[in-house]
C-alpha cells in the first residue's frame, strides 16, 4: 500500500495510523498511488452516491469550467444556481420553496439555525432555545457542535453556544422521546433539529418513522419550528429521496449537502417554507437574513448538482437503491451471524452491527484495528467505536460488497484471535 509520511501534526482524524495516498476514484473504488484498489464501503464519509468520478457528473463539471469558475453570490446569480434551485423545488415536497445556498453540511445547518432564530427575532417574540436529540451530530463548526450531543467531538469546547435542550433518543415505541418533547415544547423553544430516522456519527442509531412523525406533530401543535438535517440521509440513503418522506413529514427547514452533487463537489442548501422566508424578506435591513461566504453556490459545484438532479429524473436511481438494499440485507444477515454481533439493523442502503468488545463505546479499540485491517486488505471502513457499518455508493457490485463482508469477517477474527 502506498503511504504518505505524516507531515502535519494535526493530520485529520488519522487515529494515529499510516495515511494511504489516493490517486484516483473509479465507481465504488479508490485507486491508490501504487495502483492498488480499495473498495469504498462508506462512500467517503457518506458523500458519494453515484460512485467516484461518475462520467455524467464529471462531464458537467468539465463543461462548466469552460464558462465560469467562481462568482460572488451576494446579490448576483448564475444559471447553474437557478437550475439547482428550480430542480430541487420540483423534487421536494410542495411547501419547501425557498432555497439558500452554502458549501458544506455544517454550514447549511448553521444557516438553518440562524433562520430559525431570525424567524423568532423578527416576530418580535424572540425565542432562543434549540431542542436536540441525544446522540445527534450536525457538524463540526462551533454552532453545529453546540447542537450535537456527542461528548468526544465537542467536550473540549464547552460551554459552546445556544440555550440547548436535549430530548432522549427513542426507546421502543418512542414514548420517552415524545413525552420529553411535549414538556420541552411548553417552554417555547425556537426549534427542534433532528437527523431523521438515522443518527449517523452518533453510532448509526435508527428509530422508526412513526416516532419522527410524532415528533413533527408535537412541534407543529406547539408552533416550534422543525428542522430536518438530511445531510446524510438525503438523496436516497434510507430508501426514499428524503428520510422524512417515510414519516409523511414536511419540515419547516430542510438541510441537504453530501449527495446533492452526487458527492462530487462541496455544495449545500437549506430549504425553507414560505413563512421562514417571509419573516426575513423586508425593506428593513435589520430583518434581512445575513449569511454569505466566498464559495456559496460555486458555479462548478452547482453544475455538478444540476447533473445529479437530472440523473435522479432520468435514470432508475431508486431501482438501484432498492437492489443495493437487498444486497445489503444479505451482507447484514452474514455479519449478524458473526461472534459478538449485536443489534443488526438496516435502513434502506445503510447497515450497522455493534460488536461486543471489552471496551465498548466510541473510543473502542475495534475502530482503529478494523480500519487498519480493512485498509491493508483493500477496503475503506470507518467503524464508529464498536459499531461497524457499511454505507457504499449505489453502484457497488455484488462481488465488491461480498468482499467487504469477507474483510470485516477476517478483521474481526484477527482481533478476537489476538485478544
Ligand atoms: N449533519 C449530518 C447529519 C452529518 O452527518 C454531517 C457530516 N457527517 C454534517 C451535518 C456535516 O457535514 P459536513 O461534514 O459537510 O460539514
């Protein structure tokens, strides 16, 4: 395996392991500098939907580079951005009409939080509290860490921001969550932010659509804004375009990133219902919504998103997702039979299994062990503590997925053998 020297003391999230150097992407695989092939079993952190270097998306990017690379988006516009906005509004539930651009999952969540707080400030009855679900993750900026509930990511930066209220993760029928949410809503919070159906970085924890629907209903009854962070779950991951669809929920504010460009370029959107927009649309400059950064709605990233939306319209993407779901179920059944397997679960194209280890939790030694073993055997895996999950690009072949299973099995056996 080709490796880069560790030349930077803050090399990102390397877990102290040697760092592979990637030269190219090819569908569900990465090709390293030495020519070896690595199956990307986690879609490079849940980003790549149609596979690396998808020919349609790459062609759209190349075509856009001939026209316009980058332009200010504050008070200016361009065709690719308008096409993204129009294409999205046509695909999303009818009430989601106002598209605000940014450039990463974290920034689109920041935007959503600012929109929610700005909405209440502009009503003349400011509300400050943001409700969050236990074990949630919404990004790594200070604002998004503040509404995240994962000590290992954010504990060092306490006290962080906002007046935050935490509701518990649903057990069984979710009545614990709903009762806590009812009580919390009586204190007039500004908004609830949730990852619909799947809490990703918190450990691939799943909860049923009925609980999501019940949470949205409580928020609606109390007039609390409902923010859906579909940065990971959006664009088919859970088996539907949006996870919210499975619960019949239309959020007041929706966050999308990752799969928006098929995972090829950094772009994100926050899509709001009309009242959120109306609260900010004014000749009074103090009421306006201020959020802009240099690369907001970058035209090349927008061109990639336009092509992704066209693929969703023109290709049998949903059939691919359903086929992958079936293959993932077969892999899950196999992993569930391994020694120490607990809580095997699948939501659409995502599978996860916890493995009993002496040191459970996020800092379990299983994660660096399996990550290194898999890398040395041609698979990119990224366990969350003792939770092993597989979340591949939709184009992964049955053979590659079976190979992922072989490597997980051998990696766990090697660890158990060494213990
Ligand atoms: N929200 C969720 C649910 C996520 O999973 C992530 C990233 N894993 C983010 C927000 C942040 O996205 P980004 O890494 O693009 O900032």
